[in-house]
C-alpha cells in the first residue's frame, strides 16, 4: 500500500518522464507543445491524459457551464468523428453526457488501456506507448479541426 504522498510522487515522476520522452516531438504545426497539458485554445474543451492504478486513458472533455453550448461543442466534435478516427486510426468511446452526475455538463470521448498501473515502473513503457500515438493523433486532428470550434464559444 502506498501513502498519498508516495502516490503523488510516483505519478509526478511518471509525468516528468513522459514529458522528457515527448519533449523533442514537435506538434503537427511545428512549435513545441506541453503534451501533458495540451492547450486546445478553446475554453472548456480539454485533452486529458490520465495514468492511474488500474488504467491509463486519453480523452477529449467538454465541460462548459452552459448546457446548450456544451451540447453544441459536443455535436460539432461528433460531426468530425470520421476525421478524428481517421487520424487516430481507431474508434473511441463517445459519452454524450456525464453518466455519474446528470447535472454536470461533461461530454467525453475517450480511449482506455486497462490493467496497467502507473505506480509500477514496469508498466511505464506500455502506458507511454499507449499515450504517445494518441496524443499525436489528437494534435494532428486539432491542427485543422479547431477552426470549426472557434466561433462557437
């Protein structure tokens, strides 16, 4: 069993290692990117990377406080689903609204890798190999798709 402090420290080590691994990789548009904290440039639309005790995931999350605008952003993303999946070369799970909290306006598109544990370093290469091509695919998608979102918010 790990203490809260140990868990935090190990996760910080993982994300630092991931950052160093990804540092030389340019974005689709050329400039360097902070891959862990990718800035979409659209408020309330995020690319999330997670590494936990029992899974790793990458997702697109829409968390707009206005339900109508959140829905509009999700619909716009759904309209671009075929382009997204072409860049990612796989299908992701589309969650139209937060199932756990219906009052919370969160929409998610995600891909998960089960049965990995970020607290065990032996899984780090597998987690990084899972996250890297997907964040690069999201970046390539976003290089052209973001312009379709700019006028919506």
